[in-house]
């Protein structure tokens, strides 16, 4: 969708010689969704950035605890994004995005969605790790992620 939007911008500017004014606002809105939903997907796939030096040098039992604590911290961050996103959506509902004439809350919906998904993904992973603590052994992939 973003490529189509910018394609229309280029076509309008250089072929029709009329720049569509709404394209920039739509592109900003789409970039918000791509960024925040991409971050949530990174949490789901456990590919977010992490420094693993200290975790990797401690014994296996402590590694498992550290990984659970990290999941709980990420889930808490997702919960705070969700709560703050809901507050921003309430605040911005009456304000319209320029050129698009839709509520500003459509932009903050990306933050809210990301927070909810991060809470769901990291929280679920933490609960599963706690429930399977005795049998669960961190794989090499988990250690590198």
C-alpha cells in the first residue's frame, strides 16, 4: 500500500504536474502501522534486540529465570503502550488528520495495537515458560535471539 501511495505521488507530481496533498499524510499513517506492527511481529518471533552476554554465562537454571523475567518486562512494556495508546486515542478522537479528514486516533491505533500484541505475545511466552519450567530447555535459537 505504501508503494502504491508513493507511486501515486510521483505520478501526480511528474506526469499530471499536480501534487496530491493527501499522500504525505497517508504515507505517515502507513509508516506508523508498518513500524509498530513490525515491532510486535519481532516480539512474536523473538527476534527483538537483546544483549545476551550475561545471560549466556550463568547456569542453565538462572538462564531460564532471566528469560522469563525478560518476557515479563517486555509484556509490562506492551501493557504500558496499550494503556497509553488508549489514552491517546481518547484524546485525539476529536482532532482530524489534515488532508485525510479522519480522526487522529487512527494514527495512535497503531501504538495501541502494538502494545496489545506485545503484551499478548511476551506474556503468553512467559506463562508457557513458567508452566513448562522443569522440562523446558532454552534452544540455541532462543539464546541467540
